[in-house]
């Protein structure tokens, strides 16, 4: 039996497309931000330390059962770890 995983309606197609576009924007934005931070850290050392020190104040703004402050902080820790490695 062959199953077709493509959307069956124009709404499904537009949702898939808008999801892909949102992912593309997120990846491009993250790349540009990361490279900007690497550049700044190389020009003005101390930025990564400052960012790392701010992580404990970071939280998830959700107000439902998906709220997970620690998950957000872990993403930030990994980002800073990568930033530190790349900028050195």
C-alpha cells in the first residue's frame, strides 16, 4: 500500500509551506546572530562571559503546560558553548 504524505488541501499545503519558511527564517536568523556575536567577541572580548552570566535570568514566556524555563536555559548554554568555541 502506498501512502501519500503530502497535504491533501491547499490549506495543508500552505501550512507546510509557511512552516518551512518559518524554519528557513529561524535558521538564517540564528546563523546571522551567531556570526555577529563571534565577530563582536573577537573585537571586544567579554561578550560571551556576559551572555553566559545572563542565562540564569532567562525563562520561558509560555503560560501553559509547555513552559520549561530550564529547557530554554539549556539551549542558551549550548549556544554560548558553541559561541565560545567558535570565537576562540
